[in-house]
């Protein structure tokens, strides 16, 4: 295995610093053992790695070593990054197991990662064993679209056999096949989260960019319910669906009895950033329709939750539906004591520091505040 992004100098190599991080270079130096003094210096987008030795054959060995080792380290860096995208929420391990998807949603925040390599079944199983030691009871497989993995049934079965409660974030299309739903249920799948972008087929398909996806997702939800897999239906308000949120909730209440409804707010990244003018709508504009949808849900005794919606934008009587998951995002393998507020997750704005409910408010996605600022927030003073 050799890398192609380097130039051999008289006594060292020169590599592209956009491709190789300082960490990778330092790691390579730290594991190199030879009678050669190695130094690295970054000069205008290039790493200059210098070798000093009296013996020319040692210099050649050093060049060969870095030529292969940097590539290996780069691959392991990609894998580490892949794991980093997995997160821990409370006692739940959120595990990103692939990046491909058969939808291309207008607001997909993962669209940038489609071509990233996916972990092998062996790596996934090993990680599940490692995380089990950390005391996690739930594993939440996510993607991409995790059902596109050929080994998904095996992975669900493996996780279940290790004592996990297994949850899956999916667009639900694969579950439109009765046999697939049956196999996933038998393997031990406990619950799914399936986004429904609207009760109107054309709107749902416009969001997913796949004609016919609505029909498959509908069938998938029915099949999951039939196989006693707990169904959470996720609705993300966008410019295309926010006015009809109450009707969508009414539709779910009538057609998918026993399912739960989760409202989550748009994260402005990936496709959502590219399609921002088509889909993004301010939280304050959404509030009136969200409240009507909640009225219906509460009236019909539906199980409904709202995530990443600032409390000050919605009437107090709905606050019981709002979940604060702001404090529970941490990178894979960090201990729970290292959990942090903010980062790439949900945050409060500067203005919130004077608000009397700041400790129980979820705030919203950081990307939203970056885009729209905090002018619509109204800090509460008790
Ligand atoms: S001002 Fe900030 S902390 Fe207070 S309710 Fe609004 S978003 Fe939440």
C-alpha cells in the first residue's frame, strides 16, 4: 500500500497537508523506530518531513516506512471519524453504521458523507461489545439508511443477543416488504424512528426526492406496527409542510394507532444548507401551526414530543411536550462526565443567559442560531 500524494525529497518527503492532519503526521513519527532523526514542518499546504541519518539505506527505509504508514493511519483516521459521528444520548448509544441512502431528502444533513466508507460487521460487533462494557442498554442504529446494509438483520440479532434494546432510524421503505419487517422483528428489533414529511403523498415525495417513497414508507409503518415494533413518526417542519402540521398529526392519529409522534427541528447543514431558501422556515413562524398540531394530539391523547424548540416561542401550556436533550450529546467513547452542552448539538443563544427557564429549555440547533441569530427569542423573567 503506497500513497500517491507525496514527493520524495533528497532527505525526506513532502505531502499534502489538506489530506494528512497534524495528528496523522505526529502518529507516524511516534511509531517510527529507526536510526533516523525525523522532523516535520508545515509550509504552505505541505508537510515537509525531513530525515537525518549518516546511512543512506536508513534514509530509504524511513521513506518507505512513511510511504506506507501514512496511508494506514489515514484510513484509521477516517474510521475514527466515522465512530466520532456516533454519539451517546443518556444510556443510548447512537451508532452510525452506514452513509448510503435510497432517499435524497432536501434537508438531509448527512448528504455530504454519502461516499464515506462504512464499518464492517466485525468492527460493528466489536464496538457493540466495547460499548456494552460502558453500561449502555440501548443501541440506536442510524445512517445513512441502515436497512441498506445487507447484514442489518444479522446486526440487529447480534445486538439483541448481547442484551441491547435495539432501535433503528430508518426511512421505513425497506419495511414495506412484509418478509423484511418479519425478519427484523424476529431478530429482536424493538423500535423504529421513521420520518413522515407530510400526509400529502406529493409533499412527502418532494422532500425525499423519490417518487413513490411515500407509498413505501406508509406500508413500512403499517408493517412495523403489525409486527409489534414500536413506531416513532418524526416530523420535521419545513417551508413545504409547516402549514399542514395539524392535518398531518390528525392523519397519523387516525391511521397509525399506537405510534408516537416526534417533532424535530431543521438542522441547517448538508442538503438543508443547499436548499435553504426552498425549505427553511423560522421557528417563530412555525409555532402557530405546531401549537394547533399539539392541540389535536393532546385532545386525542396521542403520544407526542417536541425537540429542539425554544420554550419562549410556544405557549406555556405546551411545555410539557418539549424535551430537553441539550445536555446529553457526547462523542463516542467519552465518559458521561465529559458530556457537554452545545458543540454540534443544541445550544442556547447569548440572549438566553438572563432567561429564568434556561435550565429546562432545549434551545435549538447551533446551525439555526448561526443562520438566523436570536432576535425572535424572548427571554423570560420571573
Ligand atoms: S430565551 Fe432562550 S432559554 Fe429562554 S425560553 Fe427562549 S430559547 Fe429558551
